């Protein structure tokens, strides 16, 4: 699912089974070139280079969904429609070299779609971690996704590769890494440039390496589920050394041969515990099982050890996995004796005879810093729960977050002062009119569990009167808050669209911590010419002096102004 495909490229021409564009008014071709490059990393035959630029799985069949336009941009609706089509079409593996770095909420629509379709259709979604070097956004933050970071050809983590822990949950992502720097692959002949190949860099290039490996495993084990494919690829990854944590590289760098050859796999990752504030000396340790699976004909015994952090302990130094069976290994995390913060490590299974690593499982836990529950409730003009996208900003933050609230939602946030706002459509003052309500809570002090209700039923009409009859030309609502954090006041400006007849605002509590001011501005002008004829309702018209206008020749004479 990408920017389309060049179906004429020799490396791909024989592998494309179907193409569908979900981008309005654009066909599945690829002037951008991104989708063709990604597809050839997965399944290119290297035909245009005598086999030099062969993809990971050159025998794989491809179906192509164009979900990003010729500028490389796509709406959620296009992408989700493509995801649904791919899963319903029976795709074993779906590569998504796309994402939105600013949207880190695990309730984002694309993230939810990945998890829902993975469960419904047993599809493995392989998704790029992102290229901002910071927190992984949607849809790579989906729990079921196989999320891929990028390394260079010397197995060094690329500086742009997005990392964990995930926002809100503290969970371990990415799941593993693959080559994503200066990757040579097919160039769409519909894109700018010369030659049959082009070099590109990004986690977009790392993800298709893993998608190709997943295709090979899916052919080798057609009965495996998406979770089994994911675990096999993660637990067989190459160790990248002590310089990196699981939050940076997952279990390591993709090793296709190890995934194919191994008969034993472990769960790819295990998030052992989220220990909420406040912490007590009596907080109990948490134990989670890590499952080992043996698809071979003989039992396998592994030596076990945890690495990377003293936060994780084992009850047993070995595990014996029966032929064709499973065995669970308990891993324990004790919040006492460790400082506040996120922790990762690895559960490593090695061959007792050779000392060779057989399995790797990424471990994670979060001991929460001081945080409190902020419950946001959204209510419509009847006082009933409504879905709203709420702007949330803390003192000193440059950029706001947008939170999807479906009636009610509780967030765990650090103490501080927060601004929240959303808008709601409401009935206007007349029976056939439409209003817009601005619902703002400019100052919420979070130093204990707190609840904020953005209730459109409590909003008040905001209006002006003038000595003579006028019409609105422009309406602006603005409020400012000075958080005193050295960044200057924040300005929240809203231009009211002309389709709204009336404007409403939610009364606020008096500001205590930060200076707050609100302004409403109207730009008004004389009304357009109003016509009355034969007892009909007034008809508005805009004319120049001396013009001839008509309101419908079939039933009214021309009116001269």
C-alpha cells in the first residue's frame, strides 16, 4: 500500500496480480516512484540488472493498492480502505511504508484499523517505524503490527529511525530493524530521473525487506498465523550489541536465513509491567510468561539468560521445548529497587552445546513518574456523549496534541496546567439555522485526578447588534493564555465559516494561574439588495447600479434596479 506501481518495469511486470487506486481521480501508476521502489525491494526479480538488484522474495505475487497520491500524501480514509481491500483480498503480508509522526495516540483510526484487520483476517501488517528519530506514530504503533526501524549496511542504527517507548503505554517498539540506508531498487519509469534503478533512504526501505522475509516464511509455513510469522522474524533477529536498547532496534536486525532455518521460536516481545504512580514499598512483582514453540521433530533444550537490565529475573536457567509443542518461561519484574523510568532487556535462548543464540525476546517495563488521571468528557447540544477531537496543550509545550475522545476518555499525564478545546455543531437560533460552539477549558490544574467536561449544552450565544441592519462579513474568535514559561502568550484563533449562522462559547472558570483573555470580532457590512415580489420571501441580490436582474423568468417579470 503506497504511491502506486510502474507495471512496465522489467523487475515487477510478471508479479503484479491486481492494482487498485484508492486516490480519487488518480490511476494506480507511480509518478512519485516511492511505491515502485518499495515493491521491488520485496519482490523485484532484478531482470533489468542481470539479477544484481534482486528483491528479498522474487517469487512473491503482488497486489498493489495506491493509497498515497502523486505527491506522496494520503487521507486516512484512502489508507484504511486500502488496508481493508488488501486483507479481504487474502494478502498474507501487507507492507505499509507510510505513517504520521505527530499522531502517537494508540486510539488513532489507522492504528485501530491495523489491529482490527489483523485479528479479523490473520493478515500481517509490516509497517515502517518513521523517520523523525523520535516517538513512533500511527500506524506503526499498532500492537499487532510488525514495526521496522532502519540500520545502515554496517548494522548501525540510522539517526532518523523512530524509536520507542510508545507514547502513553510505554510499550516496546520498533519490533526489529532492517537495511534502510542507500538502498538501490527499481525506479518507476513514470517518475523523474534516469536509469532503471535509484537509491533511496528511510524506514520505508527497511519495512519491505521484512515484508519479503515474511513472504518467504509464509510460503514455507502456510499454516502459520500472522503472530507466528511475526514472532519467528523477531526472535531470530541478529543481535546488534550492547550499544542499543530494544526501544531503538527491537530484537535486532532481520536475519532471513536464521528465520527460515530455525525450528524453535520465542515470543518476539513481552511487556512485563506498567507500574502506575504513586509507588509503594508494598508494590508486588509482576510475572508474565514468554512462550517458546518448537516446530521440529525433536525436543530442544535452551540455556536462558536475561540481558540489558537488572529489572528482569528468571525462575529457571533452562527450558526444554517438546517436539511440535510449546513451553512457557516466567519472567518477573520487581518495581522495588529500581528508579522511575522505562526499562528494556532481552530474554536470550542459546544452544547449550554450541553457545549459539537461537531466540531473542525483547522485554520492557515502565515505572511511571508522577502522573494523574485527566478525564475528558465531550457532550453535544443535548448534553449527550459525543465524539470530539480535543486539542490538548500543557504549559511550555510548543505543539499541541489532538486527542480522540469518544464521549469520555482518561489520560495519564504529568502534573501541570493544561489547555483543552474542541468545537461542536449545534442548532442555531432559528429552526433552519446552524450554529458552532467553541468549547474551551483554558486552564486546568492537574495535581490530582481531575475531570473536565466540554459541554455544548452549556454554551451561550455570542452576538452583536448594530444601529442599522447589517450582515456578517467575517467572524473571529480568539483567546490568549500566558503560561509564563518564557515562550510568550499562546494565541488560539478561530475563523468562523459562513455556513454557521450563530456562534456560541462555553463559559469558563476564572483563571488563577495564568492570564487569560478572550476576544470576539465581527466584520459587518451593509446587506445586499433585498427584493420582495408577489408576497414571496425576500430575495437577496448583488448588483451594480443600472443592472437588470431577474428572479426567474418563468414566473416573475424582470426587476430593474
